[in-house]
C-alpha cells in the first residue's frame, strides 16, 4: 500500500507538508529525525491526515493534486476538519 500524508509543525503555525510513501512509519521517523531536508527545520512534526492507495501512481497523482492550487484549498479544508487551523 502507498500512503499520502499531511504533516504539520508543532512549533510553527500555518505550516504543513504533503508527501507520499510506501512505508509511512519509516517516513515519519525520517522526518522527525531531521533526515528530510525540506522538513528538518520544522520539527517536531505531527501527522494529521493519511490516505491509502493500492498503486504508487495513484498516490503520486493525489500528492501532486494536494500541492496544486485547487488541491491547496482541499488541503486547507482537511486541516480545518482535523482541528489544526
């Protein structure tokens, strides 16, 4: 299974990160250990949303969408419903 996930910083307000992986637990550990350049300065990070997909191309498409203009609006709705915003 492949996961699309949204992380938020516990220290920096209004910051989020969208990613995808085939091993969610490992990837979150990498983020929080500072092994991912784009999230290193935002630690500690908290996962607030995940979606599961059977195929990598589906998860890559969803990740790209959430990073696009229209997808950012949907991401904002997800963050609001999860109590982050």
